[in-house]
C-alpha cells in the first residue's frame, strides 16, 4: 500500500466550494485514501507491451453524411421565436 499521506480535506472543500460536517469529512477522507491506494496499485501494472489507444473498443463513424436538403425560410425559422429583429433571434445577454 502507499505510504500514509495527509489529505487536506479543508483545502479540497474550499476548491470544490462545498461544506462537510465532521463525519462527512472522515468518510470522504477514507474514500479518497481508498481511491489513492487503488491508483497506486494501478501504477504497478506493467503496460510496456500494451498498445496505446484512445478507446478500449474501436470506434466507427455511425453518423450520416452531412447532405444539403430542404431548408426553412426565414419566416418559418423565426415563426415561434419569442423575440426577433432584422430576421434574427433575440436572446438574453449571458456575458457581462
């Protein structure tokens, strides 16, 4: 097993912006120690002969070809828009 390392739960709580009670802190600390122990075990596995891959299973493109087809007119596209101006959708500002 890996050597006992101090987990700064308070620092992690600050980073995650969560508040935990005393028993929750202990439970989370124990869970994190188990995860770190497991990662330590994984680091011992010899992967020298394993071929690198992005996915475990091969992926194939299952999407259809992007073909031009019938299009909506501007009036049809804007028909149900709550607000519109100059043939464009009006949306609430989301960036200050």
